[in-house]
C-alpha cells in the first residue's frame, strides 16, 4: 500500500524548520522568532524560541567574557594599557582574543548584534512574553518562574503584578515555584548568609558571607570584562581620539558595574561589599575567631577609614583586650579591590574635569540612559563618569529626597536643587534651636555646633536637637558628595542661621551689601572652586521675599529659588549668589561648607559626637546598675500578670501580659479614637492599607497640628485603578490618631488633658514593662505610637476568615521570597522591639499571630482589654482581618537609638505641664481668650526647648 506524499508534508515542514533553526545561532534571531510565534499564538514555539534566545544570550556573552579574561591573565589591568603595555603585548592580547573567540564561537566570532537586542535581554523583556506563552501552553510552573523573574526588575508594572497575583491563586502552584531565574549565585549566598546571621548561626553566617564575597569578586571582574566591547564611532576620528573615546566608554561602562551588581531586583543595597565585612567582623567575633574578625575590621576600614563605630571596635580590641595594631591586616582580595576602584575613580574624575568628549559621546546607549545631550564632561555637570549626576542621587528618592533641578537647569556647572530633605517638624525644631541666640542689630543670628555643645552642658534637653543637626549635616554632605562624585569632601563649617523680617529691623544693611547665605555681605575672595556650599531651608518664604539668586559676574540673575522647608541647594563655593532680605517672615536655614582640605575639617563635629557618646554611655551605665525587680513587683502589685512567655509563644523575646489598663480606661481610649480619629492616619492614601473588609481609625504621634481626614495615610503613592481601597483586602476601614493630634485637641479644648495623660501613661507603662521584663541592657525609647481602630465593613463575609488585616511582615526588615529578611531604607531598621496594647474583645477576627519564615501561622493571640503583646521587632507576625465589629489598640514601636526618640511625646508631656501650671494659677475656668493667648504662647515658648527626632515613622534622613 502506497503512502500519499501529502502524509509526509508535516514531517518535511518540521524537518525544514529544524534545519533552519539549527543555523540560527543568534539570540537576536531567536528573539524575533519568538515574537513572530507570539503574534501567531503558537504558544509552545513561542516559549521555546524565547528560552533559546535567553540561553544563547548567556552563552555568547559568557564565552566572550571568558576569552577576555583568559587573554588578560598575567597582564596589567585594562586601564593601565596605555601606560604600561608595550605595543607587541597589545597585539598579542588582540591575537589571543581573536583565536579564542574563533575557536569557541566559530563563524559567530565577528558577528555584530544591534544594541537594542542586548538591552532587551538585560531588562529581562523575553521573560515577560515567555510567561504568557507558557501559561497559554498550560505549563504553569514555568509561567510562574518566568513571570516572577520579569517582576523582580519591573515591580511597578501593574500587569505583571496582576498576573503574579493570579498565579498565586492557582492550587497547582507552590510558593517555591516563584523563583528568580536570573539571580546570581553570590546573591543567593548573600541572602542565605543574612538568614544565618539573623538566626545567630555565626559560623555558617561567616562562611556564607565569605562565599558570597568570593563569588561577587568573580562577577565583578566579569562585569568589567564585559565592558571591553566594541565601540562605534559616529565619524572617522584621529588615531588618538579613537583610542581615548573608546577608553572613556569602557570606564563609563565599568563604573556602572557597582550599582548593577549591588541591585537586588529594583533595590540597590548601598555599600554592598563593605557591609559584608561589617557582618563578618561581628560574626567572627561571636564565633570566637578573632583573627578573622580583625581582618574583617581592617577590610571595612579600607572602604571607610574614618568610620566611628568600626574604629571604636578596633580601639576596644587594642586598649581593652590588649591586642596589637599589627593584628589588623586587610586581606589581599579586599586591598586589591579597593585599589582597583580607587584607580577607576581617579580616571573618571580626570575625564570629567579634563577630557573633551565628542558631540556623539558616548554612543546612543549612554545618551539614552543618561537622558543628557551634553557634549562634554567638564561642561555638563549632568554627565558624571557612569551616567549623569541625576542618576548618582537616584537612590535618595527611596527616602523622599528628590532632585528638582540639576546644574544645566540652574544655568551653571556645579549646582543642584533637591526637595524632601527634611520634614516640617524637623525644620521647626532646628529653627527653634537657632532662636536661642538673639538677633544682632542687622537682624541676623547664627548658632554653631560648639555653641550647642555648651548649651547641652546647661540643659541636656537640647541633646536630640544636636543629634538632629549632626545627622542633617551628614546627610547634606553625603548627598552632595554623591551628586558631585566627590567622596573625599569633609565638613568645614556647620551653622544654623536666621534673618529677621526686614519690616522689623531698626538698622538697614549697608547699601553695597550683597547678602550671602553664610551671613556675610559679600562673597569671600578666597573661596576655593573645589569647595561647596550647601543650604537647607527651615522656613517657608510665602510672601515672595527672601529669595536665593545665582548671578553672573555682572550681578545678572541666572536662576532664583524661593526658600521652603525641605529644599536644599548646593553649589560650588566659587559660584556667585545673593540673598534677598525677607520682609514679613523670619528666614532660617542650615548652612554647610564642604572642603577637600583635611586641615580645614571641622573639629567641633567630632567633639559633639564625643559629647553625645558620653551622654549615652552615662545613661547606659545608670541603666545597667538599676534593679528591675522592684519595678516588676510594682507591676505585679497593680494586677499586671505575665500570662505567656517566650517558650509559650514559640520564640525568644516575646511575652503576653494582662491587666495593663482597666476596662474603664479602655473605654476612654476607644472613645478618643472613635470621636477624633483621622481616617486612615498613619497609612497615606488608603482607608484600609491591608484589607478591604475593615474601617480603620487611629491616633499616632506623627501627625500634629492639622485636624481633618486623611484616607489611608501611610501607603505612599499606591495608586490603584481598582474600586478597592486596599492592595491586600477590602474587609476593613481604619482610622488613626496620634499624640500630637490629641495634644492639639486638648489645646482646642475638645479633649480633656486627662485623656491625653491616659494615652501617654498607658503606652509608657507598656514600654517600661518591655524594658524590664526582657531585662534589656540598654534604655528603650519610643520610636512611634499609634492609637488605632479597625472596623469591619458591611458586606459579604464568606472570604473574610482567610483575610489579613496586616499581612505577615517584620517591623525592621523586608521579607524576601526565600524567607530571609533584609534591612532596607523602608523597613524601619531603627526599631528593636514592638508591642500592641489591646483595648477590647467585642469583635470577631482580628487575632494577632506570629509566623514561620514561610509566612504560615505559628501561634496566635486573642485580643482583650488590657492585654499587651510584646516581641522582638524582627519577629515575623501578622494580623487577621476584623470580620465583625471594631478592634481598637495602641500600637508601639521601640528603639535603642536615641536619635529616633519620639519627640512628639516629649512635647506632649511638657505642654501638659504648662497647662497644669496655668490651671493652678486661677480659681476660675480659663476663658477662651486666655486659652488662645496664654496657653498658646506658653506652648510656643516650650517648643523652643523641644528635642526633635529625624522621623517617628520611617522618613529617615
């Protein structure tokens, strides 16, 4: 029986396609084939081609890099080629590279692929299409992994997020199916090391951190080798121009390696390498391996030779434990790494200052990434070694500091304007500190660091103000150093100054005065162009006076800035500027001068740090000597009982206590939250930040002087097109009130002072119990306090039992997919302990629970009036949704760091003292006029003595 030729057609087509595909050894062609299959809805082929493209991309790039590294063995670094390699050595390396690529890649050795394809693979674009192809092909495990891999670097892509959320609902998929297919081995080891470190497994942590470093150094070398690629000139340059431009392009690319390799997903881990040594020195110390601990300290100091804490560690070993300076020797790998990058930085600085780039420098890839069309480095303060200066400070946006204008926009070379540097209450606290000095006859006053040190000797209440000033100065320096790529900048002068409203002056300024930010009448003739002046404004100039102007040599205005709290302007000390005298309002600012001259470094800053360290050491010494037993007995006598201990709660630093407040006190606090709660306070932008089945009300310490409603405050910029108000669930709405808000209500006579006293006392008793019961060795301070109520929303309750009011989280680190937890700028790393004081139990749901590292429930606690749950802030925990009724509680976070003291609490205590004194002065009830004049003026006077923290919530400087 003959078989029809038609029967062989499918086989022949498949054979032809296979032969064609075998010839396609180019990842760009595979990518195009994948896109064609995607458009034609050929899902298996689509996934296959994209996978082949990804595999071939890695194979091709790795092969070329291996050839470069093999041919470089025994040769000096690339950056030394033009200085140390003689001509025949260059030719020999060139021959080696060609032979290697020809041997391993064959005809592909000289192929050129458009850069647009490389960019697609570097941005993981194939995974986005591939996940959908796998999904349509019913390969769910592969789809989940591809989707998660793309999501890691595109976490703001709402579509891929929705896909992931859908995949997570599928019963066929497990949590372990969501993996990052592009995660490097050193990243895996780093996360594993952090997990071991957090669990106190010191030997494992040290070994794994070392392995992470070893693998990182390999990847870092590969990254730099990957930059030694071809360079396309857009014209026919001269011989030396061609060499110079190509050399610059390689260095620009190499400088990006540090950020690229320290970025996990979309988050850059700052100081990634040096932090390894920070972890290692402590892990080795705990593991009793002092030799390696000393090496790690020495390695860390290679990166930050003047780091106070690490120098203190070293000093402890030498002075207290009698070890020798010669024992602190850095490893050869660390020393080589630091020296290599010092040389690269020097080259980049030279290029920026001296080298004239061609108009097409540096090819299209860098023009696209930098967003700058500047023609040369010296002229472009926007083009810094790797990309532009705006990219240098991109990471500061995580903490709310945003670059508003760069040098070009301010019509100069070395200038910037940033916003979000400091909050309004911090502005007011520092302006108050400046007001401790009287105005001179020209309406000017300033306070220096040395004067604040003397002020603390008289009144230790200014300690937190000094801490705030020092941290503000440090952040201003770091931002400026980062923007200008000048890591060697030092603090030369630090001052707070204020200028009185011109309308109130008895003496006018001289007619020839060109007012400067530092208070002088004209620019100094000895200003060094390598120095910088940085100004952070503390007051709002709302009457269109008090402006700052950049000017040219003829006094013509180049750019103007209207001062507002939180704005920061930086510029070269050689830049000409002037200040307009304020007319109706006082104008205050922090003014720094930065220098590279070691001899001009401000010694008062170091003295201030020593003063603060001495104060803290005294506090700690007094604290250690205190006897906890009497206080714990007093708690017991007042009916407070520890009902569950660490072992009962399956943890170490955990406990549950009952009886901290009475039923009557619970009801008073609940009425305070219900009557005056700000909807969503503490979670910006959402009525319920965690669940759509609750309403949430609360009173916290952060939001002070305005009365009103803020929906869902605390979830910044979480814009959703959904009708739901929460990214997690819709079962709750919530409201919050803080201590500052309640103080304002007391001043307005809408809340009794006794109610605020109760709020303060209940939370203070909770803090004291944590401190004493856990037998802490350092004082515990409030970081943040929040009175909250969550109310179930009417509607379908079928799915509420599994709903979460607050998903599983840690209070001081960010939980990773593998269950580890990494410190992060948004993770409130200053918090050490947490607590919740419950006020009622007449509701359903709302249980607090501790969780395993896989986020499953470990053990739960049922709320009731007077019940207090306390735990280490690093413990994983969550809250189940309220499905019926309303749950109220006081949430508290504590810290050992005095820099984060909750200043609103101090304000409230002192203001209540004033109110109490005023009440005793009269037998009659104070009239409304007396309240408005006397109480307000007294409280305003008190605010000049208040300490301020950098942030009671999470906006760290």
